[in-house]
């Protein structure tokens, strides 16, 4: 098989006064993700999609949140380490697609910066990195601004 597909999903609770990081970019917001790491829920879902494509388990297995090593860590470092696993397995990224569900703030002004940041860390062209954002029309925990939810897909091709 020379192509593999993976999906990832992650949720973090939001709390006042915490920094909000999404797709490797600091977002201007009153609330941020509660987390052991920097709480970049978009990168976490992306890492799970990449790991999933290779049946390598999940981000918690590779970077346990019980480990002091990962306390407050910049999730871009976790993405870089995940890419090392992808390369070591003999694969490279075809494309990735990320959907962020967040009620507020609006993420449109940050989308291009997220795509460029993620593409830079992954060492791929920005055209291969899609980031989309949606609200949930005020429905559910996302709609009540209690959390941020992210879905990611990744296609890998054999080198
Ligand atoms: Mg997470």
C-alpha cells in the first residue's frame, strides 16, 4: 500500500485568562485551552491524524500528559516529533485538512497564518495544509464556549 489515511479528534475545555493557541498561532481571546501542554487542540488532532494513518497509536501514547517533559510544551514541538515518526516509517504527507469548532472568537483572520505555520513545521507546501473554522451555532459545549473541538484528516504517501 503506498497511501494511508488517518483521522484525529481532540477537545479541550476553555477557561478565562489562559492563552489560546490554535494551529501554532496565538489567538487574541479572553479564554484559552486548559491543558498539560500549551493546549493547541488543533495540533493535537493533527498529530493524531498523522499517527492514525500509520497505526502508531495516539498522541497520549507518544507524549504522555503525565510526563513533566511535556508540561507547558509548545505543541509545534510535538508536531515536529510526530513528523519524525512519519519520516522514519518511510512516508511523507500528501495533504492534511483540519476543522476547528469554536464559538468565539472568529478565526478567519488567523487561518492563513495557521496554514503557513503548520506547513513550516511539517516541511510541506502551504497548499497541502487546509484549516477551516466553524461555530456550532451556539449548540452544545462548543456553542456555550465551554470547549474547543477539532477534527483532522491526513493523507500520507510512501516515499
Ligand atoms: Mg489535546
